[in-house]
C-alpha cells in the first residue's frame, strides 16, 4: 500500500472515529431533552418578576390565533429570519453549512443559522449559552416540533412568544404598544418594523434610535419585495410610512415597563429564551395607592426606598416624559452646592429686590419682593430672585458640575442664571429627579433602579446590584439642606404636609408660560423614602394646578400611606453641624451674622444651624461690654441738651465735670433728651455718658466740652 493511501486511510479513520464520538456525544447530551407542550403554550413570559416580598408580579399578556394575522405579518418574519421556512423540516441545512464555513474562517461562533422553528425552541426550552450540547438539544427538539406541529401552528407560537422590547411580549402586546392597534389591523410597514425589532429590541426601538430603526425596517421591506411578498410599489410606499413617535400603550405605563427597560439595558439581546427571575423593589400596596389617584391632567407618581435606592412604585399616564423641573431644581442646583462651598448658611441674609443680571431680570412667582430674607426662608417660600443671586455667586458652570454628579446633565447652552429656576431645553424625568433628591439625605448619589437581582433558570445570579455611591455633598451640607426643606414642609410652599406626624422635607415647583401653568411638582422625602408627584399635560397645554396644591395633597396621601404603623426617624445631626445663636438685632437691622452675646437676654438670640467650619466667629459684646455711639450735645437757651442713642436694654449714667467738681446728673433708662440747666457762664464743662446693662458698665463716652456764653443759641438750633 502506498504511503498516500495509508495517510488517506488513517485520515478517514480519524474522521470516522471523530464522527462516531460526535454522534455519541450528541446522543448522550440530548438524552433527557424532550419537547414540552406546556412550554410552547406560553401563558406568560419566561421572565418572571418578583416584588419586594418575593411574590410574582403579574405581567400583561395577549395571545393571537394564526387566522387573525394579516398575511404580511408572518411574511415579514419569514423574509428576514427564515426565507425557506415552508421548505425545510426545522433545520435549514444550507444555512447551517454556510454559517459553519464562516465560523471556521473567522474562528468564532458569530454566525448563526437558526430557523423560526429553532428560535421557538430556543425561546421556550433552552438558554442562550453557546455550547455544542445546547445546539444538539435545539436540533433534536426542533425536529420533534416540526413532526408534531404544522407550520402555521409554529408561526403562531413563535409570534406569541417573541420579546419586542419595552416589556412587550408577544405580537399583540407589541402592536398595541407601538401602534395602538390589534394585530389584525397592522399595515405592511408596521409588520416589517416588528420583524426588524426581533434581532435587537433594545437597539432598533423607534423610541431610542429612529435612524437605526428605519434602516432595519426598510431592509425587511426590501427582503419582502425581493422574495415576492410585496410588489415594488407596495414596498416603496411602505418605506415612506412614518415611524411611531411615542408609545401608544393604554395611558397607564406600569412599573413593569420600567423593569423591562432596565432589564433590556442590562441584557441588550434579551429574548424569551432567557428563563430569568427578576427580583425587584416593587411595593404592591403603594402602587395600589398611586393607581387610586384621580387627575384631570396627566400625572407621574414615583417612590423610592432611600436605603436601597430602589424604585418601589411608579405610575405614569405619559411614559418617561422629560419636563423642565421648575423650582424643584433650586435645592439641587443652587442651595445645596452653595452650602457645600461655604457661600451661605441657612441664616445668610439675601436681599430680595428687583435685580438686573446683565439683561436677565427674574421675578418672584407673585411679582412681589420681600426685602432681606434668610436663605432658609427664601427656599421655603421658593423666592426666585434670591435663588438667582446665589447662583450668580456660585456660577452656573459650577452648578452644572454638581448636577452632573447627581445624574442631571445640563447642556452647555443651559448653564445660565435661568438654571436656578429650572430654565432649560429638555428637562429631566421623574426617575432622574428622584435619584438626585435622594442625594440630599446623606450627600451620596446612586441612581434609583427597579432591579435588585437577575437569576437564571437554575437560580444562579446573572446580575446583582452593587451598592456603589458617589459622594456629592458632605454629610453636614446634606443635613442643612434637608433641614431647610423641612421648613418648607412646615411653613413654606409645601406646608400641606405640616400635619404629618413624622419628619419630612419637601419642595414644590410650578412652571409655565404667559399662557398658564404647564408643570406642577411636589417632591418630599423622609429618612426612609423619597416620593415625587408631577401634574401636567403631555402636549404642554395649560393646567390649573400649582405645586403647592393638588400635587402637595397627593404627596401627603402617599407619604401617610407609607407609614401607617412605623414612622421614620428624623435625620441625625452630624458632628460637622453646630447650632449657634445669632444677635437678632444685628441680623434684623444691620443684616449681619454676629454671634449672640451670652450675657444678653435669651429672647434676643436667633438660633440657626451652621457647618462648623463656616460658622460666624465674631461675638457681640453689646451686653457684656455695653457700647454706644457718641451722643449729640448742644446748648439751648442756657441749657445743655444731650441726645441719647436709642436702646431698650441699657441704662445711662451721665456725669458732669466742671468748676472743680464732678457730679452725676442722670442715672436711668433711655430718654430721648437729657437736659442740664445747672451750669454757669464762663465755665468749661465735660459730660461723660456711660451705658449700663444691669450692673455691668460699658465704655464711657466723653462728649465735646461746652461753655455757656452770654449770647444764646437761636431757638431753632435743634432742627439744624
């Protein structure tokens, strides 16, 4: 035997052994694989959602019979997914061969060759792991499927089990969500769009990437024309059909939608083939409370657990809408950053008066100005002019840096002084605002999420949320802004919450145009939860509500329902925050923050909180060392008249020195004028005024010397 023949024989023997080994491996690895008809008749998706107590969350489903499919619907899927669907018996050998050659050439498993029948098996019976044993099981079960079911039955099962993104499982749910139609009412362009989504719902969603979605849909339409399902005219007309602009699901977008949005982001290639268990933070009781709210306008209601940063309930009649945040932005963009940087304290006096900032002249909501107010009161009353003044000191650029750290990116063109009042182009979602407000609890930011863990069919964690927090504010600054917002809930714009029996901080906001209000917010938080309410209309038409009205009432209801038994604790004051007493006279008259003299009467002390490093250092001595301005002295008709500076706290002692002796001419409480007629002409007199607080003498003040001459002063000297 020639050497070449021996080598060929050896090679064939090796191949035969390898083939037999492969057959044996296929037999052993698929021994337990059986077609399960219950799995094919999906009553609900294989993605199971659990609430915070581990109970199953019911997800909406919709099944459609094959007879209700318009002919172009299965044709669209056949065109892009399996053009020989009616010719093969489950496995497309030609496609498998081509895919195998491409994979060998690239040393990868990138190319697939799954038929619709294989996808149905994969979606209902198997995982997406890339193992040869799984592929053998898929082939075996696919062949069994084709023997037992007709092509029409397979297509029906397939279209009722596909995941189309945005929590839409099955073609009926997808038709409702994307087009507000039943499956039977779909047009060719709409069928092609649904077929386009299957490859990657997260990538090709018209609500995420319109260009990618249209390109993929038009590709499907071209394949339908190429394969004879559509004429050239029909395909061209379908390509001109606009994409859906917004979801058309029934008005209430459930918590489930948020879960699947997040799940799609975590697993971009999600399909029903992934048998997953998703553990969420969902609270059915609070959700029911939200669903009971009745509103004549659109609404968004959301609540999150502060400890886990998990979203526990959500209701929206307009989806994840972005709106300008109005005054809800003030604590985040203005006051908390200014506290952090030592630009102000809750007591800082701010002058509320009409101010022109280089052509920008903000007005308060009611058009009035209050003069000097504390930063605490300015925020509680949601005054606009003081907020802009503080932002002017902080700078919009610095404010935008803080907002970005809290998941609220600001466009460069929006980094202006109008940012202090929520003036921006796009705005934020309620989820973004809730996440940012939770930062104010302890200064750490973590986005609010719905998903705790994702488990595979065997209970193995595929994803587990990590407790990653980013420090934005110090604990002290967070405590101060929380305390200031507590004032807003007690006596400010959110005062409808004041009857709650527990500590709560809150902010309201009202936005609009000269035509009327368009946005009304109320957002409040305790140490345990953060809850937000928005009212408005999706089309920006005017509403009658203000943030302190209906939204605040609903916020009250939701907060009260959260704590029917155990009220949340008040926040603990960190060591970096101190309470200091200010001199209220200096504060109210001179608008200065001076520490109160401990020798003074307690009722004159104005108590306020400060970050210790930024607290006032100057201590008033007006009681421990009484001081006065130099009184005015003059002669009138032979009488010395001394005008005392006003004081309701001091007594005055006035002494006269002249003619070789010193006498006390007055000791007592303040009088406007003290007169002394007991002087003689030609003698120089010196008067000394000493203020007293109790028995504590202050600094004596000696007045200019006077001499009585023969000529008298004019009667009207005093008026001069």
